[in-house]
C-alpha cells in the first residue's frame, strides 16, 4: 500500500509540475490500468464488498461505502478513458503533422 501511495504522489507531481504532457498522460493511463486490473481481480474472485480505497474518509463525509465505491468506479472510468483518449489524440495529431511535413 505504501508503494502504491508513493507512486500516486509521484504521478501527481509529474502531472502538476512536469513539462511533458505525454509522460503525464502515459503515467495516468498506466496507473488507471493497474486499478482496473485490481478491480477485475476483485470481480474475478467474486468480492461483493465495496472497495475500501478511501479508508475511513467515507465516515467523515457521511457517505455510504457503496456510494463511495460507485463514485470511485466512475472516476476510474474517467481517468482510463480520458488518458487513453488524449494519448490517442496526441498520437494521431503527431502522425498527421509528420505527414504534412513529408508532403511539403
């Protein structure tokens, strides 16, 4: 858990302070893919309880663990689709830009 927490902080720092947008998107895509694999693993073993990824924060916010779990699933889908979508967009824009340079 400590290693994952440190990785999340490092990725957040790269996203906020890094100059390379593709690196930041790639790191978010990589981390969100790992979380999806984790969630699929829980589903595979037929885990029915909500993920406790927020710890005791749900008690402080007066939000049920199931509601927090559903919110986290939506956020995970947003990060996954958004990061891969933007990476694909950048890849396509770079590819089209290279074609225009070659034709010129």
